[in-house]
C-alpha cells in the first residue's frame, strides 16, 4: 500500500508558519517546500498560486488533495492525530473558551489586522498630492473602527490569559497556534505595551522546542512581513 505524502507548501512571512509549528508539535511526518515572495509585489509567486486552491497561504497537499485556510488545515491535521490533545473535547470546561479563540483569531482579529495593513499600503501608494486626503480617511477609519475593535479583543485576551495560561485553557491548543500570527503582528505594530499577559504568552510560545524548530526551518527572524 502506498503511503500518501503530506507536504506543507510554506510561503515566507505568512500565516503558513503556524502550520509549520503545528506539524513540529505533532511530530507528524511531512515534507516542506518553501517559497519566496515576489520581491516587487511581495505576493506569492505564480508556482505557489498554481498549487493553492485559492492562491493564498497556507496550503498543504496530501496525496492528490490540496487544502487551504489555516483553521481548516489545523482541523485536518488534528484529525490525523486524534490523540494529540490540542482540541478540548466536548464537555470539557475549556471547550467554549477554546472554540471562541479558535474562531475569533481568523473571524474577528485577522480581518482587522489585514484591514489596517491594506489601509497603510493604500496610503503609501496613492499619488503624493492625494496622500493628505488618504491619511485623513484612513486615520478616521483606524481611530473610529479598527482600533476600538482590535483593542477590545486584546483586552479580552489579556483578561482570559490572567485566568488560564493558554487560549484554549490550561494546556496548549490549536487556538494558541492559530492566534500566534495575530499576536506577533500586534507586537510588530507596537500594540502590546499595555498587555503583559499577552507578552508573556508570546514569549512562552516562542520558547517551545517545536516553535524553535519551526523557526529554524523557516529561516526568518519573524513570521510577520517586515513593516516598512
């Protein structure tokens, strides 16, 4: 019987770092194929987009199957290792907390951070004579919409981490692995100064042997694309 090969197609400075970390935590055999971003557009190269069902990172292939979306990939990999302990079981007192943060990471926090990035890039790329107007509009959106929602999530995360050490409760879960990109992104923007529990959590995640192994394989100083 032929064993299907599991491959992570890893794009530098992207959310696919989280899948790399998860695979190291699971100890599941896999192949790693890394891709660099286009130096001009900073988007994924054409060869990567040809693999991904929607042209975005992360993506895995398992035999003939290709799967995108971080949370979908994490559930798929956890299904391959049902005893991994990275998902609190139904009935567990940590189940609701885990579900909230697992879905809030991609459903609430990631769109806000992405919107912030897009607004910044848009302001930088408009003609110089339009930049004052662009800055006024993006500044109003940032102050009136983006920051209140983002800080509300960070405040809730800080409060939850004061009660239990992980986003999924008393032990590492997929919620922690999924949200790490968001929290490091917030740190890169200088937004964690008022949140010591979040700073401590991020340091603990980075100290894990599997995270360090993933960092070595990634060969980048951060999973976050440097903010210019």
